[in-house]
């Protein structure tokens, strides 16, 4: 659905900006920042490498890029799934800060 795609893209931009701030701004890092960087750095490294590789490729048919988009979406989704499951479990348990999904 379009709504899910919008949330996925929002997560990507927030995650990327957060990771850039953690890795490249030289500020002190607490436990959250360290855990976030350790967990998400490999995913964003794959995305960065793929972007670099695609910029050097010759002209390709649109179907190739559609397939690449699907592949990267599944890779990002697979990375998000464990965090989403933990969030849903916390919400089901009525953990601190748990809210109903919109």
C-alpha cells in the first residue's frame, strides 16, 4: 500500500540521517547511538555500495531497475522486521510508551 511505502521511505530518511549524525558529526555516543550504528551500518553500507555501482553502470532497461528496487526493499524490510517484532511485542505487553497504531 502507498501508506506503508511512505512509512518505509520516512524510516529510511530518518535512519540514514541518524546514522550520518552518529558516524560523522563527532559527538559523544551513548548506548542507543552505538547500538543503532552497529545494527544499521551494514544495511546502509549495502545501499551505499549499490548506489555507487549503479551510477557506474551503462544504460539498463527499466525492468532491471524495477527488480533492483524490489530487491533493496526486501533487504531493508528484512532488516526492519526484528525491530518491528520487538515493537509489536512491547505494544502488546502494554510497555512504557506503547500506543495504538494509527
